[in-house]
C-alpha cells in the first residue's frame, strides 16, 4: 500500500496483557493515546500526525464505523478476542469518505469459525477486577457461531473515579466456498464515575488543587447502554467479480450528571454542572464490487451511506465545590430538563478506486469519491454539501530478493468532513463550516534478514482548513472553526523478530503542528495565533519495547514511551515538560493455563495528557501506576 499502515496481531496483544486502547497502541508509530478525557475514564483520545481531537480519526470495528457519522464510540470498544488491529496514519478519503481525517483504527475480532476457548479472571489496584470468556457455540447446519462476554471494573487513584463495563459479542457466519454471510450483535453496558480535570492558572497547573481531587457533585455519572447489530455478505457475480455488502444499526442511550470548576477559589458557586440525556441512533450501509484484474488493472466501485440522529435534553446548575475535592458537594439532580440539542446527519457517497501494475515493481493507485452530505441541528435549516475527495499513490520496488525488499511510496490525499457536533447545551453553535484537508506523504519500506527485520520511514504534510476546536460559552462547552492549520513531520519505526519467540520494536516521530491563520477572542481581545504550536501536541514521540512470548514457559514484556514537551494552550504561554512512562509484565504459560502479572505506568507519571472541552483551561492527567494479576485458562 502507498501509505503508512501497521497491523498489531491478537497474539501480540495477549503477550503484552493488553486491556485498553492505550496499551494496545503503545508501540504504534506516531500515535499517542491519552486515556480518559471528557467521555469518562473508560474512554481515550488518540493523536495522529500531531493532532489530538476526539473526532478527527475514524474508529472501525469489524468493518463498521463505530460511532457512525457522529463521534467515535471509544468507550464501548471491546478488546476481547481480537484477531488484529489495523492502523492507518493519515486520511482515508475514498473508502470511508467523510469520516476520517488523520487516521483509522480498525479493530477486527476473531472469526465466528474459531474453535479456541478462553476463560479469564483478573484483579488489581484500586479495587479493579473482572472476568471474561470466549467460546464457540454449537453449529447449526453450516452456520458457525462464537460468543464473547466480559465484565470489568477499573478503579483509579483519582478520588471517586472508576468504571464498570459489561459486554457481550455474538458472531455468526456461514461460508460456502467463495460465498460468505455473517451476522454480529454487540451489547455494551457502561457505568462511569468521572474524574475531574486539573485547572491551570497562568503557566502551571494550580497548586491549590490537590492531585486526584474530584470536584464533581456527589453521585456524578456518565452512563451508556449501546447495542449494535450488523450483517453482510460477499459472493461472486458476473464471473470473476466479487460483490460485498455490509449493513449495521446502532442505538446508544447516554445519561450524564457532572460538573467542573469555573473559579479556582474557595468561593460560593465556583462550579458549574449539567444533567443531560442523549439518545443516538446511527445506520451504515456499504455495497461494492471488486472487479477482476484486466491488463494489470484492478477496479473497485461502490456506494455507501451513513445516517445518524441524536437528541439531547438537559439542564445546567451552579454549585459550590471545595478545591480539595472533599467532601463532595451534594447537589440535587435537576428534575426539569429545559435545554435541548439535536442533530440529524446523512452522509452519502459513491466511490471508485483502481490499482495499475504496469511492471512487477511498480504500482500506481488512485481513487475518487463523491460526497453528498446534509445536516440539520435543532430547529435550524438543513445545510447540504456536495464535494469530491480522492487519493493518488505509488509504490516502487527499488530492490527485491525473495521476501526482502526496499520499496519507495508516496501519496496525495484530499479530504472533506462536516464539522463535529458534541450535543452541547450552549445553544449557540449552528452548523459550522466543513473541515477540509490536503495531505502529502512519502517514505520507504524495508524488509531484510529474510523477513526478520522491518523498517519504515515517512514524511508528511497536511494543510487543514476550518479545523473544529473547543471553546467555552457561558460556562458550557461549544465548538468553533479554527481557520487554517498545518501539520508536518517525520516518523520512523523498526521491528526485529529474534529467535525464541522474541521481538523488539522501536519508533520515533517528529510532529510540528501550527496555526497558520486563526484569530480567537481571549478576554475580549482578538488574538492572532499564526505561528503558534497546536495545543497538547508534542513535537517528539518515541517508544521501545521487547516481548518474549513462547507457547510454553516464561513470558515477559517491557516497554517505554516518551512524550516530548507540549504547550497546554493556544497562546503558547504554558509549556508542559517531557515525560516517560514504563510498562512491564511477566507470566508463565502451561498447556492450558497462563498466569501473569502486569504493571502500567510504573514510573507513576501524572502529567497532563488531554485538555478538557468542558472545563476551561483544565487538563486530565495520566492515570497513576497500576498493578494487575490474572489467570487465563484455555480448553
């Protein structure tokens, strides 16, 4: 592929004892995952190419956009029974259309026909613990079926912060030669006790607020029940062509009661909160045909549609919270929900792509997509856009010897996306201008030592217009367009597969994200931010890890992640220092059992990693060190 793509196998995830998206992508090139955030302690905010925005990337689960035409549903993703995770850095303007800007994370679960059986129990720091099972269900005729279920409770050092999640995934599939049919049902029940972001005063996080203080009202919650159903088929048509279709429907019911400091002082009414009920439904349909190769040309044509609608009802309130966070203030939940927010979206697309291979070592590929989007918010008028997006790429093999090779690649991608919507109760947003970007990427992919060594180096530039960023209006979160921004950088990665089931990996990334033309009001003063670095974007990221994972006997892993300095604010007056975290684990594998002990953030760094969109100038910290032990039985 003429792009930067990585695949993390389920075997690797199990060897590292992965439980969260942050742990899963810890060694991915140029990707930084901030755990938690405004969506609650079960969620996470990925950063690609130096841009850390919750809606800028696309999350796909088993071929279905997870969150549809709205925001990625990160908190409801299960990493149980994973076959692999695919990571694309940069936009995907053709296949996924108006939903992906800086990257795609595709989580693929184990196929329904798999016969492996697992039972797991684990426990650890701060009252964490849970259990899970994965097993095949007896077949009915030619249909295969697999069921996964898990319950997990995760506690944190932060006061009054935890989440509990129950999850079930059922997969059914039927295969008949080159004909495939499948059905999937996913149920997620999530209850979260949210943490509070730490306020900044001037250039530093406020020393008047203790570490781990929680300023939410007593009994605060972020709860979500989500059910997703999908089905699809793949079969030959017109001789050697392949026709594939996928359809899905999801419903999410979210209930929230929470609050944030608005004044960093022990004064009356120094906090603002809200209660909000949000119901969201989304549907997705994709149908495409892969045509047979003719004269070194291969074509794919398709159409897709994303429909999403959501309605929120809520109320706001003020209350008094001690800076120490203790005792938590008792605040009655509002009984009258007099504010509302709603959004209806329809994203339609027709796309085509082609791959031409005129010589054994040269491949040229390109794609074009026609986007037709429409959106209405609340009682406002419908806003429609019709835009083209597309990509062009090439791969040239400059040296090939068996599996070893040196290949150069380059691509251009042009992307369009309607602006994000976060169901804010501020009632002032309207439909923002759509976001657009143009990106350029080039690099080299090397495989050597009979396939035991992989190396990749790439450089990129992305020019963004109308990027959506957050602001605060009347103590409520709101979204605005941010003019022009530019992201560029260099990313390096190498992986070495050693004897005795040992492999090592190291990555380094330099990211330079800056405002090009953006004026924002600060205290009534319009301020031009051109030339400033994008907030929360580290210029330097690095990781290194070593995993020893034979089928039997001792297993072990260790990794380190480095995050360089980054500005906490748009005006670049608050610079946060660099930090490093260390993860490690050890275990023992027997014929039908595995015992393990894993530690995360062993350096116990508590640095600011994500900015809140709800609390003004407030930041979520890296979770404290945790230790977890567990047993996995296979049969």
